[in-house]
C-alpha cells in the first residue's frame, strides 16, 4: 500500500472527530494507520501551532500536550522536514502556487512516494498535472 500523507486540515478533522472526511477516505485512513502507512508532515505540526497561536483553531488542551497526544496516534508516523524535501520544495515541476506549507507537503509526497489526502483544490489540481498523487478528502 502507498503511504497516505494527511494534509493539515484532514489531520485536524480526524483528531477532532469532525464529519468532514468522506467515509471512503476515512476507511482508507484507518487501513493506512493499521498498516503503518499513515504520515503527517512536520510542516503540518507547525501549521497547527500557528493556527492555535492566531486563535484560528481551538484545541481541547495546551497545544504541546495536544500535539504530543495527536502524534502518538497508533499507526501514524511523522515525516520530518529533510534537506532533500526542502530542496524538492524549490524544484517542483509544472505550475505550483507560492504557499510554502503546500510546497513542503507536495515535496514530502514526492520524496516519500506518498499520496496526499486533502481538500485543497490547488493540491488536487497539481495532482491532475501528474506531479504528485492526491485524493480528495
């Protein structure tokens, strides 16, 4: 099975128990977790921290505690921001927008051979160009 890389919003929805995720995608996420093929980019941890610090996201506990618990989700692995991923983010082929976090997600997916689970239209459109694999959440 190909690894699934959760976009930040999908990870938050999953943890907060939101009904936003398509049931088929949720089943795929659960399967990936059972098979240890579920990943989250370290950049998503930063994004979540920024959202909390700007009070655009509320979490039920202090952010460090909540994130530590979230990252302990069975079957979830943290994809670190490596030098290879950082360089790949600057060399993405085709047309890609300037959002740095999305560039790092796309680069992480490319370097690790993962499929991004997202609702982000720009990432889904980039996938249609054939440069990454993405599925609509």
